[in-house]
C-alpha cells in the first residue's frame, strides 16, 4: 500500500485555465509535479490519487488525502510543506501542499 498524507488543495479558477468545477467524485487521479522534482517531471511523471471526504469550499479549497497511484513512486516527496501542482494534460488545474 502506498503512503497516504493530508494535503491542502486549491483548484485553479476556470478563467485561469482550471476546471469548470472541482471534481465531484470521492476519488480523482491525475499527474502531479512536485516543486522538489521540477527538473525531472517530464521524464518521471507520477500519478497522484486524491480522495475527498468533503466538497471544496467556496474559495475552491479542500483538505484531502493524497497518495501516489503506484507503490514504487517517490514517497519521499510527501513530506510536510512539500508543494505540488496537479495537471490534466498540460493544463494546471490545482496547487497543493502536504500538511504536517
């Protein structure tokens, strides 16, 4: 089983290229780019699974459980304060920070 951590996620506004609305399902998966791994992310992209226990608030923020899809992913990137971006293709849809 992969390591799961809490993260604060802020969805990009539609007018800034984000989604029309945050995902509504209990689980969402997409490609993540970590601030600590920006140089390698095109060669080494990892899918992140985001699990929601609540809906995003009116400011498009939500606390969610996040983990990598596969066990051999770089779990060392999931430390408190680690920042990441979520992409759908080349479109930036959210920014997140791992909580302590």
